[in-house]
C-alpha cells in the first residue's frame, strides 16, 4: 500500500470533511522528515529503541553496532482550538499523530497520539483518547524513541479518559482512567491474555501540580506530586497489584531549564519502571524499585540548546533472580542546532550501564546523530 498515512488521516476525520463550513473544526498538518544515525560500542537490547545494555560477552570483547533509520519521522493532524458554542464557554482541541517506529528495525506506522479535549470555562478539561500518561509528565532531551524508559524515566503513551480541574490559576488537579498492560504486555501464565487486560479494571492515575509563573519571563515553575494504582490478574485468579508515587520539578531561568523526576513503586514495569521487571516469574514476587532523572538544559541563543543529565532505575535485589537486571542508568549530553525554523540537527552521547545481579554489568557508549526537516 502506498502512502498509508494518508489513509489513516483520511478515515480519522470523515465528519470534518463533510461538515458545513461554519461547523468544521480548524485543522493544521505538521510533521518532520528525520534521519537518525545510531552507533553503540556494545550490544543494546535494541539498537533502534534501546532499553538496556546486554551483558558483555566472555573474553572482554565488545559487539559494536551501527545503523541508520528514518523511523522517527512524523506526521500529524491537529484540531486547533475550536469554539463549540456561541459564548466561547466550551472549547475543543485534538490531535492525530503517527510515526514509523511500530516495528523492530522496520518502518511500520505507530500511533503516537489520537485524542480530543473539551474545555469548560477554562476551568475543567475532559480528554479522551491516546496520549502521554498523566503521571510523570516531563521527558529528558535524549533518546527520543524510548525516552529512557526502564532507565530512570517513567510514563508512556496509552489510551485514557482524563479529567483536569484548575481550581486556582496556579493549581492543577487531574485524574485519569487508563488502559493497563500497554507497555509491558506481560502474560505471566501464558494463557494468551495480557494480565493487565485480564484484571478487568483500568489503571487509575492522579496528579496535583503547582504552577508559579516567574515575574519577568512568565514561564512557570512546575512542582507536582503524582501516582498510579493498577492490578494484573492470572487465569487462576492470582492478582498482582501495581502502584507508584512520584514527584516532578521544572525550574526555568534565563537561558537555563532545570528538570527532574523521582519515583518509587511496586510492580512498576507497565509505567516504565523496575528496569522492566515488575514480577519475578520464578517466585511470583512483586519487584520494588526506585528511579529518576535530572537534566540541565542551556540555551545560549534561540538556535542552540545544550543539555546534560543523568538517570537511573534500580530494582530491589531480593526481589529478582541472580543474573537479572538490578540497575540501569545513563549519563548523557545533547546538542541541538536550528539554523532555520524548518531545519533541526543534533548529536547525543550516552554512557549507558546496566547492572546484573551477581554478574558483570553491560556498558555501552552510544552516539546518535540526527537531522530533521520540519513542516
């Protein structure tokens, strides 16, 4: 099939296509054509979408990798702010966005975002569809595919229904009911049913966020507390609860942005924690874990951004078997340069280390060169 994304966009807005002109929402098309050159000096779990470093082979040899891929190219259809009533009390927005990172090493369409929102009097918002998790709302600058999941950062995209309220200008309170099992896809008993779906209950997420605008720039300091509860169920009725609690902080300053997140949880693999190991398959024990990341981004000009940071995710060793991953982390830097509004180039470097209980770690130096034409 040629140009399958056109079909995706076409079938997504049939009502808009045939609506009266005064009823149709304002639409905008955006995207990017991107090439990434990826190189590692040790074998990763997946060179395109790495989650951890594999154990080093015997004899001290390293297995380097190199590839090029356009899989992070994107195209999106935005439903811009849309007045739903004559007085402007109800406003709608939405987004449909895809990239080509849906298969391991192949350029298969992946749905990133597909959601709509309705805002009531600028105080309440209802969101339905697939987008970023409510919890863990910040993202590091590096590793744009996996966003350092299972290496200190948590939160992914998943289907959800979300309600947000702004009781005060600088306070946001939100709750969401979301699909369980979308990230780890775990089927512990091998019955052909994802354990999170078999539970018959959604994942519940909640967040309280304070936003304090700075006097000169108007950019806000963000401080939030968030968490989730969910459960998985096996065919024999065994249930495994999942929960987490975390905080995020973002502090803007002239030419500088500090960002950080920290979480702790039990059976947290479905939100990107526990080094990808929520349940010990041998003992059935739930894995306890903590993790987080910190980044300093510096923008000396409107065209340059330089970021440095680190991340780490650590599982409690008593909960995992010998030879399993007990820790996973990075030290990273990134440089972005935008010579024109439609052109972005950059380079990333990550020192990546994965710890294995009772045996030698995996260590990799990873470089990513990228160029993207924006439209």
